[in-house]
C-alpha cells in the first residue's frame, strides 16, 4: 500500500475521515486470514505463539519509546507515557512470558530467526523518528492486538493452557490505547505535519508484513 497526502492542511481531517477506516480494514484482513486453531498441528500452534513472543516480549516497549522520542506535540506525549507506564508498572513482558511458558511455546533460536528480518525492518523504520508515521503504526498495532487476543488465547487453550492473564488484560486495555493513539496522530499532524510525498502507511505496511510472518511463518511469506 502506498498512501500519500495531498496537502498538509487536510491532514487532520484525514484522521477521522480516512485513516482509521483504512487501518480497520487492514486489521480485518489480517484477522480474517488467521488459520483455524483446530486445523493446526500442535507444532503450528506453538510456532505462532513463539514467533509472537519473540517479537513482542523484547520489542514493544522499544517501539513505544521510539514513538515517544519522535513526537513534537506536547498533547501526544502523555498518551505515550501512559502506555509505557502501564507496560512497565504491570510488567507486561512477564505476563507474556508466563502465558507462553504455560502454552509450551517458549521461543527457540529458530523462531527468533524466522521473524528477524521483518522485525529489523520495523525497528529501523521506527528509529527514523517520524512522529506521525510512528504514531499511526502503533495505533494500527494496538488495534490489531486487541482483536488478536481472543485468537491467541484459543491457540494456548488448544495447547492445554488455561493461563489467560496476558490475553485478558490486552483484550481490554488496547481498545483505549488504540483510540488514544489515533487522537495523538491528529494532534501531531497539526504540530508536526508530514511531507505530502511521504508514504504515511510505510510503517503500517512493514508491521503488517511482520504480523503475517508471525501468523504464517516466513517460508510461506517468501513463497507468496
């Protein structure tokens, strides 16, 4: 997807009129593509959980911190700080690790290597510190996670796990996180407008590719 903006003055209107519906459509496409847990082997279910953990446990706080460092709007910063505070105060990486161990899906070096290239692409993109692009990328991710949690819980359940703290917490809190991040996109656009030639969805597309690798594995992505 290549999305360019016509002129900076219309950017703020695009948040309500265009950006969120487009993001919602991308999320719906990803959710629709999820394979039926009952039709997956135990190894395939384990792989999805393991790849997800290999990406999220050590990277989400980095992603959100990069986004915080990239914004210039004083109104956007508290939204990001609140998200980071919750991640760190409630130790969400430990929640995820407990969830993954209970599902017998702790990542191996093979799992980490499978997501390595796509994860590196996302890291490098966020490291460019483009405020509007980073905020939109994280708004997309929070919206996806909120819908993905029920599926992740189903995968773990099929693996014999009853651990649900991680999925229950993120199935609720990420609704508000996504809404607040879309608001942050709007205020950041007003203060730090993006050049009209820039692909606003570049980070979203990179993160979508990473999510597809988490779900389907890199072998299938390369073949496609």
